[in-house]
C-alpha cells in the first residue's frame, strides 16, 4: 500500500498536519513553517502546557520542606536531589485545601478542592484540568489526558467533569500510544498493530513518508523533527522493554508465605517507578506532538503493593503500609528511598523537557509541571501543609514561597495563577481567595 504524500506547494503548511500511512497517524510538532498559520489561528500565542503529577501517599515532610524562604533557602535532603534544576522550580509550603480533611480519599479532590470526599451526599466539582480544557476549547486533538499508575480506575481520578463525574484514568502506556497514533475500528486497529509488530516501529512504517516530508523543510525545522522522532523512538523502546518485563517468569513464592493483600498474580504493580517514568515519557510525547496541552497523572501509591526500589530490591510491605510508619526505622528507610526515587524521576523529566526546543524556547519553559500530594503527612492522615513543587512554565523560579503553616493559604490560589499562565482568564477557581504573588515571568 502506498502512503499518501503530504503536498506542500508553499513554505507554509497547516498546523495540524500529520504523517499518515498503513492506518498509522503521527501528529507533527510545531515547526517554523507553520508559524504564519499559527498567527491566524485561535491559539496564536505560543502553546502553554500543564502537567500535574500527584503522589497520593506524599513524601516525608521532614525531608521535603527547606529551611529559610525566598531565593536563599537551604535545600532539604529531597530538594537537594533536584539541585541541578534549582532555578527551574519553586517549592511551596503552607498550602492546602480548606476543609478537605478526609485522609486518603482526598486524592480525588486534589484538583477540585471539593469538601467532604465520600461522605453521604458528596458530589465532586470540576477539576482544574477539565476547567482549563473547557476554557481553551478545541485547540488540540485531545482536550486532556487523564493518566494513572497502579490506579484504582473505578474509584480514583484527578479528573472530574463539571457535573462531578469521575473520568477514568488510562493506566496502560501501550493503550495510550495506540490511541495517539493508531486509528480505525477494532478490526482495522488489530491489523495495523500486527503490521507494526512486523515492522517494529511506527517510524519504520512511516519512514518514506517522513523522508519526503523532511526534504521540504528548512534546517531548523529538520532539527526539530529529528528531535521529535527521537522522542517517539525512545518511547517505543520503553514500551518494548515493558513488554519484555511482562514475559519474564515470576520468582517462586517461598514456602509458607502468603502473598500480601492486593498483589495480583502477575505482580505487575511492583514496577511502580518503571511505570511512572514510562507515563511521563508518554506525557512528554503528547506535548511534543501537540496531541494535548493538559495531562494529569495520579500515582496511586495507596493501592500499590510491595514494590521495587532502586537496585531491584522489594519493599517489606505495601506503600500504604510503609506510610503508616509510626517512626519504625526500617519503614522510614524504605520511604526515604522511595521519596528519593520520586525526586530522581522528576529531575529526569525536567532535564528531558529542558533539552527539547519549540519555537526558539525550551519545552520546559512552555510547560508547567506541578508535583504534589493530597497528603501532608500520611502517617497521621493529615491533609494540611501539602508538599508542592511547580517547575517550568516560563516563571522565574529558584525560590521557596512559604505561607502560614498553622493557617494555610488555599492551594487553589496557585491553580488560579496556573490558569492565567495557560491563557485562561478567571478570577477564581474552587476555594481560591486570589492568586499567588511572587511568581514572576522570566
């Protein structure tokens, strides 16, 4: 089957151009030759993006929050892992959702600030991502992606509609990849997937089409396209590695040992951090292809069983069990190792986004990355003083913005500031009382 040729009779091509062939669709990133079309489009300004990552167990407060405030703060043990990116993020203290005090169930309210989670008559409200997607309109193929790692899909989500209906999270990176790049009915998709298995790569399938298209581009656009193709290839390699993990035989369970509650026979949930990194790679690819500008990712540590830490060693019990440490040294050591791994994965994401360019800017400067939790201290089910990091987005970072630890400022004030950066004009969201001052633009 011959792939169709994308006609480019002039130096300008439509923004939403695709490479197509054999049922595969690959969205193109922003290129300079698209800028005249950009200028006439509704989204004439540089695309602004938002990635929200929520670890619903949180981190150990003593290791997270820094000493001092402003730009001269002293980094904590966890923030020290992000030392290379100190000027790329702001850390906040003294933020929470007023009246949202339902322990672990508040993860569903992290982006809504609705009170009374799962109490009789509770009804959630619209989440930050869906509110932003409504206001932005149809500027991308997908308004937003709702993702999860080890997530209990029927009961947990960061994304909620205006009517308070849960939007299930996608927890399969291969399924998300297929959704982004493979189109058609069920039979057609299966045929296309078999072809991809034979060829090994979407890029291999589209190589001749990509080569023809690339010849029409200037040097800057060719470099941008090569960079994008590299991201696609890296995600494909990660997906292949994930499939190999699934094929490996499981270690035998020692005689007399019962599997901990919540562990499936396949034990795939143990690869918590591998899944975390893979979903972040998918989020980055979605941004690079401009498939969407809004991604939420819930790390459902609450339902994560025994999991692997650095070096492939297993924890002694579930993530939730560890979080109720009661100052037990063995549990604390494992939690500290998990927290360090969270920061390492976050640091890798920031490096990746900073290494990608778009329209003369770094992708990081166009992408707000919010990392946080609904739990201030999981050990005692405290929902105040939430650990919050905001990176990228074109803000002037490198500071600790501290609010009153006894009388917290609404986290939704930060959400209002983020909405403004996304180009959404609003005076309020959720429980906000204003916006955050001190977050200046570069």
